C-alpha cells in the first residue's frame, strides 16, 4: 500500500500479468499471485485485474468471493483458524470460539484493530485426533480448552509486544 495515497502499488502486478500473458483462463492464478503480493485482494487490485483480463470488476469480485481461499480484507499478523469440523464441534469448538472472541474482542472473520490477530472459523483442518484444534499461522494447537486457547493468544500477544 502506498503510504501517502492509501492505494495499492499496482506496478507489483506487472510481473504477474506478464507471467500469464495470453492465458485467458488465468484469472484464478492471477488472483492467487495478487493475494500473495498484497496479503489480500484490495478493491483497486480487483479493478486492475479486471481491466487486464478484459472482464468486469463484478465478475472478478464474483470469483474472489466464491472461493474461500481469497480474502477481501487484510488479515492480521497472526491468522487464527479455528476448526469447526464435526470432530472439533463435538469436542467443544463452540466454547473455544467464545473464549477466543472474548479474549480478542472480535468475531469470526474479523481482525483486531492493532492488526495482530484475525479469527476465521474453518472446516476440518485434517488433524481430528487432536480435536478441538486451531492453527495460528503454520502452527497447530490441539486438545484445546477455552483456558488453553486464551493462554496461547496471550502468549502470542506478549511475544508481539516484546518484538
Ligand atoms: S474436525 Fe477439526 S481437525 Fe478435523
């Protein structure tokens, strides 16, 4: 993001457009690369991609909202993915969700004002034997209790404050 005008630096898309030049089915790949660059898909990036690909911004937005891999809002430095799959649900994921929401002061799909945490409820993370489970960025935390989940968040907050 440009500091002075609060717009995305769209020149960063040039290499992506070049990579997929002439490939008219590359919309999803372009959006994936754009998200890697910006961390999410800002509105001006959606418009730039639409113009480049030759489709309407509404069509690009439709694709971006259809696939859960795409984010339309910036995510915090720590993305908490709380599993709400069947095994985790049965083993108390709702209580973990409540504890996290209380601790962070945000709901599902939201980011804390300081940009430190985003919370997202997801389907099975593939480690059901550890349920209930959450992942913080690349790290999985299993056999959670509400207190354990709070403690993990507090520890990351303390580490964030120290760094
Ligand atoms: S249901 Fe949560 S990891 Fe599978």
